[in-house]
C-alpha cells in the first residue's frame, strides 16, 4: 500500500476510524489531511472488514512478531523523547514504535466493569518488533529495551492482545490486568478451578 518511491524512508503514519455518518467522518478527517502532503492517503468510507484487512496487510502471516506495550496518562517530554530515540534505533525497517490515543467510548466504561483496567489512561505506547530473519534475539531485545525505557519514564501496565507478549509467568498477567487481577483470580477459581483456559496472560485460580 506504500508507493515504491516512499518505501524505506522515515515517515509518520496516522491511522484512525470514525464510526458514524460519512459526512461527519469527512469533517473529522479533514484536519489530518491538512497537516502535510501525505505520502499516501487511504482514508475513505469502507466496510469494517476492509478496515480490519488494512491491519492484516501490515502484519502478514509467516512473519515473526514481538510487541510490547505500556500505558501513560500523559505524553511527557521524557516519553516523547523515548519514542523518537527508540524509533530511530529500530532493529529493521519492519519494526515500529506507535502511540495509540485512548478516548471516546473506551473511557465511558468503569475500569472494574471488565477485565481491562487501563481505561483512565490516555495513551498506549508500543514497541512493535516485526522480522523475517531466523535470529530473533536482536528484535526481541529491542522490543524489551524500548518497553523498559517507557516504564522508566512513568508508563505502566500492558495490553494482552499483542503477539509475543506472554512469557508465561504471573507478573505478565498482573501487568495486563492491574487492580483487576485479584477479582479475575477469584472468578477463575469459581468458574475454571482446573485452569483449563490458560493461554495468553493466564490468571490462575485463587487459592
């Protein structure tokens, strides 16, 4: 989806979705189009499935992935510097650092209404290591170092839906579920005492 002449160049990508009337959506997107002359503009009315497939095209099956994430209430100067610094130190041009705003309906739900506890935070910062080489060490270390840099500057937590996150220990689950961890452990004890469902940031049953 990126023109050949732009491939390999440093760039900033803006992705978003307006789920509403097309006329209102055009008004919302218009200021983004005026920020600069875009390398490519893929914004247009589209079915939800087509929007989903845009993400799938950037993360094709068969590639290796290790994504780390942390949440921040504000984008402090230190965090912005970390985003730029570690973005420039990516292990390959397939890797990226992303800033995800969190607002709207996500924050209209109480933090203890679901398993996801980070609704009061305004940003998610991610280190996205993507590679095709057989040696994974360099890419995984870059993702972990970038994640550590975010946490040293005040970011916290983690998002469960990213690939390569779970190291299989309890600390990862506590990072993902925060203050909701104990409640989820009690629910697990009641409904899944044998821990049958134990993949992806597993919360074991409470004792």
